[in-house]
C-alpha cells in the first residue's frame, strides 16, 4: 500500500526529529540533495497491522516499543542502515519511569503519529524530508533535577559527536543528523538542552531550572537536521544572516512588510529571545554584518530609496543599541561587510559600507561602531571604488590583513562587465580593477566570498543562469586576478542575487530555482566540492524571493531562505579537516588541499604563489618530525615520507591530482604535507637551496 499523500511541506516544520537522509553518487551531503520526483509528498498508513510513515528518502515504522527509521542509502549486501529507538524512561531523578503506549494516527492530522503516555504525548510528524519528533508535557514532571528522555539506541551506522549533536552515516554512502534539543514553554520561552549518547543509550535533556519555571504545556523538541521557521508570515522576505564568533550566535534579518525585523539564532539552530523590530517604516532589503571585537551586529537598509539607515544589535543578549546610522546619499544599491568570521583584527570595531552614489560611482566608507560610546556610529571619508558602476557587493570574509573583496558591474562599449577589486579597511582600493567576466549578454547581481586570498565570484547571466569564477589575490604583485575559467553553475528561475560564503575549505553559493538551493564550490578549482544541495527550505518559493544567505564558523553555516516566511537550516561542509602547521619560508608559496572528502574524484594537492618555473617536490608523511633550516621548517617526517618531484608553472603553481575514492582507506587518517621548491638565487634555506610552503595537516572526511 502506498502512503496517503499529506503534502507536509518541510518549511512549516518548526523543530524536531528531522532525519533527512540521502545520498547521491556516493557523496555524503550536508543537507538533503535534490531528489528527482513527480510528487514531493509524505504519508502514514497501516500495513499488515503496523503503522508506517514515508517521505522522500526514508521510511519509519511505529511500534508500541518505539520507532525504527530507515534512510534510503545506496543498497549494499548485508548492510543494515536502520536506527531503532526504544523509549526506556522519562522524567526527573528518581521519578523517571517507563510508560507504554500504542501508536495511533492523530485525529486532526493525517501525517502525525502520537503515543499517549499519561502526562506526556510523544509526537512524530511525518514530512517530505524527515520526521519531526516532540514530547509535550501537560503536567510538570515530578522529582528534581534535569528532565531526561532516555532511549535504547541500536544502529550499525557510524556515530560521531560534534557541537551540533550526533551524526549517523555509512562512509561513502550518506547519512543523517540528530542535533541539539530545545525546550519551549506555553509562553514561547526557550532553552537549549543537550544530547547525550553512550554505548547503546541516547538521552535528550532539558535543564532543571527551565523545567521548574516553565509555563505548561512544556515541549521538548529534539533538533535533528531539519529546517526550522524563523518567522512564518508570507509578507516576510529578503532574509540575510551574519555570525558572531565570541557569542556563537547568528542574527537573521529580513524585510517585514514596510519594516525591518531580526531574530537571534543559536549555533545549533534554536531561535533565541524574541523578534527584534529594527525599523517600522524602512522596507529596503536589509544587510547584516558582525563586528566580533565589539560583540555587535550591524544592520543597514534603505529608507525611501535615498537614505541608508542602520542599527546595531548586541550579540550577547539581543539588545538594540541606542543610536542609529543615517546617510542621505541618493543611492541605487548597496552592500556592507563587518567581518563575519570574527571581525577585522586589524581595525577592531569597524564595518565597511559600499553603495552606488548619486554621481553613478561605486563608493565605500569605513563605519566604526562603539555600542558603549557616543556617537555609536562614526562614518569615515568616502572613497571612490569605480567610476560609473553599479550593484556593488562586498565579501563577508576578510581573513587576511584587513583586505575586503568587492565586485560590481560596469558597462563598457555596450558590454556588461563584472569587475572586482580589493579594498583596505578604510574602503580605499588597493588593487587595480580586474575584469571577471565580459559578455554582450546581461550580467547582473554579482556576489563574492573567500578566505582572504582565494575568492569565488558569482553572478546572474542572461536573467536565469548562475556563473562562477575563482579569483586570487597576490600580495607580491598587489593584484586580484582570475584563477579559473568562468563556469556555469546552475539555472535560477527568479534571477535573484546569489550569495557566496566561505565555509571550511570551499564556498557555499546560494540561489533559487523553483526552490532554495546551495552549491558547494572549490575555491581554487571552481568545481563542485559537494555538488548541488537542496536544503529543506521549501518545495517552492514565491517569485523574486528565493534567496539564500549563509554565514557561520569554521565548517558550519546557517542557510536562510524564503518559503512560507523565513526559514533556516544548518549546513556542515564535509570538505576535510585542513590545518596549517607553519614552516613556510621564502618564495615557497601556499599549500592547499581543498575539499578533502570521500569520495572526491577531482581532489588535488595544490601549490600557489611559489617561485615560477622551478623544480618542486611534494612531500607527504603520516607523522611530523620538524627539520629547521634558516627561516624554514620542513615539517613532515622525511624518513617515512613519500616525495614526488614536479615543477611549478610560469604563475608559480603546481597541482597533484589524487582522486579520493568512496570509502577511502585514508578516511580519518592524518597526513602531513608540504612543498619544497628549489631556489638557486635567494633561498631561504641556504644550505640546501630551497624554499618551503606552509605545511598542512589533512584529514579526509
């Protein structure tokens, strides 16, 4: 029997057990990929006396003893990918006790299965992309201490714990995530709980203080990788997001009808506090940036088409800072940046603002923010970035030396061109203009992101095609130049501006195409890192509002988009764990190992910025044994190392392609690698006449 279609759209699912499991050609996606289907529905049915639920990519069985979840991973003989959860007990301290119940379909919801357990109702909402689990306590549990729901957990999948919860996966095939826990009382107060796992036990925990004070009914929601609603109003559009490192929190902003609103969200995807009303009248698309040195977010928006206004929000508690920004400029478009990866260590307290001025030029200025002083906002001198240009967009990352990348449009001799430059932290251009793309076709809505040296630019061509190109900054030549050819990424149905965010060793490009999509792109190769991903942000989105923005720490990001209101989902980049071990010297260049994940047939060890046209040796070992020479430090253990001789190109680059297969035997094994380049003129290591790149510690995910 096929499931009764329920049309349970994932965008309206708030929180809970969203076991979004999928795999595509052996790639382990961070969020569910696009499934080709004629109908995206879910349903619950009784089959041979047993209740079953199903959606895209999974089935779930409901029994009196618990549930059994079956993700749709590629079939392998004798592989059992099921996760079984048997409820053992729930309650507080010594009052914890088992409670038996028979599952039944809810009377008013064909896609919900409920277990009535006396003082608590255990609910499972079967959706298109996953199952949402929650426990609704109608009475305050007796006893003292934390509220604990304990399961016996059985699975043959690999289980790993990170700061966002548990990950279940079969290497090379796929998996799903069990994230954090949130408690919600009847007044909407929230608290973040925790997930504990040991041996075959799983515990979902809420802190005692919250349980003691909570207004009833009290809901315990496990957060397992699904999308959640930030605001459910259809009039809410144009979302944007930034991340504060010190407080480990996001701020999501959006246009709320004629106003601009915001909401803080925890790193594990839990809305914090209440909605913030930043403006009741200015309806222009808001932009948000973080200044970590001041623990504030800065939000700017357009009022009346001619005035840039701004407010600051404290990251720690969500308080709106007294004082505001107001600049009458006659602008047509703008963007701003505040360093979403911890602010700018070279100029603490600043953000950078760019706009198209009334003269038709792209201009920029430093905006200094001090939430404890007067005035709150101080705007520096205006800098001209480019003559007769439009649609400026600044990078959200400035990891090195206070440098920011900016892209914009210019029309030269009837051809639309995407241009790029580097700016310092005052908005002054520090590199010449660089043409990114030239074509007689319409070029529109550019965006850029990167790691401070390597960048990915994205834009819309001919109204419905997303193109990308890799760029690289050279400190020695003080230029930003193309590193890869222009590549077609995907079609976009609405032509909305793409977003580009540096996440781990790659960039996430967000866009809309009859739904919200993300594409993980290699910084250097401008090729797929994890392919096209479809977050559970909506089956479809209104025309003109299918935007995804993202920001976050290290390998994580929060994707936000428009479905029914503003929805969000966490993203984890499975592109390897790569850390620098130092040791570089002279003209040895910089080593890269982008997208070190299994499988990745396009993986390569790369060297950039080294001495051109010179012999070079790639050295890799399983351990470190540093060997000093001059200012150099050869980090890999040379006694056990593998050494491969090569040569750098005229651009000082080298590449060693090493395809990573599915279920690679090297998965999880640390490797130490470094490039040794021969230098007969001015070697940093004079004894052996060589220069070194920095060494990398690479762990394949």
